[in-house]
């Protein structure tokens, strides 16, 4: 069965410093993976997705993620955090077969301090 | 965010009330989804409609009743809810692709439901 594990429930960084949000996946197949962001009182917004093309995926707002099969990881990074990046981030794997079903991680809350 | 809209944004109801949540997608998609987001729990898929046919009912209690009259609209009818049903209910839509394709789900802003 496919699943994702987000290794940190909370991450705190200073504005202007790098961001690293960690995600490990479990999948019998070559997975499709996503990162979504949720700002307070908002729905989920797609940041980026990996679908077995390039292993380094660039997303919106300067975020990127690298698919590493040997480590079963799909960590989200950003070189320099902005205050507006404070939100909850979800790593998601697509369960294929029939219609497609998203399996969500528990989420990582990112705090950005001045 | 205007691709998928949800109304109302906030709803407070008693356990004996009947209410409905509405979702509308303006993206021309052929699949729609209801999710429940509770505090300290991962997002839970509740229902999926693909081509207006329900394809998944994820062990959801019968006090939640979905309806999909067409590919653009999705409702969640609520009756005799419990306080533990208080949560953020999110709607999403996607274009289900041919075999081998990967559809992306687009989410609405959610309805914050409080059951007293």
C-alpha cells in the first residue's frame, strides 16, 4: 500500500534562511508525488508534483523538491524563507488504479520568524 | 482559488438540524471529491464522484449524504450530526485522465463546520 510520512510536525526558520520539509514515501510502483500548501483558513494549493519525469521538480513561490528513489524521499526545499511561507505543508502520494486517490501525510507546520 | 468554490464558508448547526454544503467547480473537470480535515488527523477522503457516478464511499456514516447532480456541482447533505463531526470539509475536483495519466486535484477553500 502507498503511504507518506512527514518527518517533522513543526519546523521553525528565520526569514531569509533555507527551508527543508522532509517526506518519505512508501510505494510498490513508481509513485506520483505532490506537495500542497494550506494557509490559515484557506483550501489546499498545489505547490508542485512529480510524475516520473525530471527528479528535481520546481514549483511555485520558489519551492522545489527532489525525488530520490534510493532514499524513498521527496523533500521540499526553498533557498530563502519569506514570512508569507508560514503555512501547513502536505506531502501526498497518488494511489493509482481505477480512479486516482490521494494519500495525505499528517502535515508539517512551517513558522517563519523575522 | 476561484476554480473551486464552496458555500457556506462557516456553518454552525445543532445535532438535530439538516443542512447542506455546496461545491462548484469552474474548471471543466469530470471528477469531484469530499474530504474531511479534523484537527491533528490527516485529510480523510469521504466520497468520490467520477463522471457523476459515486465511485467511493470511504466508510462514511449515513448521516453524511453526497449528491452530484452534474459534473460541476457537488453537495454534502448533513443530518443528525455529532459534535465529533466538527471539522473543515474540503471539496476538490480533477480531470480523470486515460490510463497512465496523473490528474491533479484542485481544492476549494473549505467549509468550517461546528456541531453544537
